[in-house]
C-alpha cells in the first residue's frame, strides 16, 4: 500500500513497466518561455487549436505544458518521438493512445491543479488519477452535501472538526480518481458509490451500484505530492506497485 512517506525522487533512468507497476510522475506546469515553446512544437494540431481557445494565458500555458509533458513521458516508454504520438478519446473525453501509436498496451491518466500535474502510467491496467489543491475553509461550503454519497456525508459529519478537512479531500480525490479510471466522468452519479474517507483508514471503494464485483475490481491509493495538495489514484486489479517520481525540470520562480 502507498505510504505517505514514499519520496518523489528526480528522474530515474527507467521506462520499464511490469504488469503490476504504476509509475506516477509529478511535474510543474510553470516553465520558462523557451521550455514552453519546445513543448508546444510537439503538440498535434487539435491540441494547438485547443490551446488557442483558452482566454487566460496562464491556462493556455498550463495546458501546453501538461500535454507536452505527457508526450515526453509517454515517449520515454514507447521509444518514439513525442510528436509522433497520437491520441484518441473515449466517449466522455478520456485520452488514450490511438491504435497507430499503441506499440504496447499502455494506459495513462493526468490530473492538474494550480501549476502542478500528476501523470499515472501503467501497462495494461486502467488507471485514474486526481490531484486537488487543499483549500482551507472548504468545510464551510456545502460541497460534501452536493457531491458525496449519503454514507460519505454521514461519515464526514461524525468526525471531529480537526479531521474533517483531511477526510473531505480523501473523499474528493478518491471519488474523482475512481470516475476517471472508469473514464465516464460525471456520467457516473457521485452518490452511486462510496469510498472510505476517515483519516488512517485504507483507501477503498466500499460500494458501487455498477455491480457487486466493482469494489474488488479496483484498488485505491493515496499519493502525497506536496504540502498543499491531496491526490489519489485508482488502479484496476490488486497487488499494485506504485512508484512516484518528479519530472526533472527547474520550475520558474
Ligand atoms: C473531466 C473530468 C474527468 C476531470 O476533470 P477535473 O477534475 O476538472 O480535471 P483533472 O485535472 O483531474 O483531469 C483533467 C484531465 O483528465 C483527462 N480526462 C478528460 N476526460 C476524462 C474522462 N472522461 N475520464 C478520465 N480522464 C479524463 C484529461 O487528460 C484531462 O486533461 P486535459 O484536459 O488537459 O487533457 C471529470 O471527472 C469532471 O468533470 N469532474 C468534475 C469535478 C467534480 O465535480 N468532482 C466531484 C468529485 S467528488
């Protein structure tokens, strides 16, 4: 199981994934203009068009870096140039490798938040990852009532005040990682499944209306990419080995 103490060292020279491995890369999205430009060069035309549609420059730059990095990371595993990678999209927008690129059955998922991105890469297991910036004061908003299941709301309310924020982000990131692993986005009703959330309890999918075997089909893990962030990953199957690394670029001031 994932420990909060697992470090995120810089760039190993590995690109070998075993069938039980999931590699998680953490990267900054705030780069120097020259670095941004070279990542832009690797994007496909549809990605450049999407980048142009962002009104705010920061959002545009973050999208370019997130996609450019994704291409760089995947190219390391696929052993082809970043600009030769082709993506296709699931019915609800989940990106995957197009068959023209799919040299090996590689799965991946991305999440980004406030200048940071996490990338999960696995060989033949479906994965979903979620990264959230921790916002103090979130418990004063009625978000849990809107997005969590009745079981989760009740559990959250039963906790002492000082544990509620941690439990809230446990719940949010685990739920989001699960729906991203399934690739159906918000077409999965957020109250149709329960996750564990109490601090100290193992991350688990406790129930899903998708079927009795659904809980045993997925493993959930917490990740700890930084002080102000919460993150979780959902992986198909069991006995998963998760390794976490920093992508080695120097962020801008
Ligand atoms: C789109 C969605 C998959 C994630 O959105 P998000 O949380 O805003 O964003 P994240 O940064 O975690 O993930 C975005 C990335 O997921 C990937 N993605 C897009 N659609 C996806 C899908 N259907 N399934 C999995 N991954 C998807 C993309 O790579 C995307 O990055 P890109 O747009 O730069 O290509 C979807 O789950 C959503 O709209 N969630 C709403 C959030 C919410 O209400 N959560 C409540 C949780 S309790």
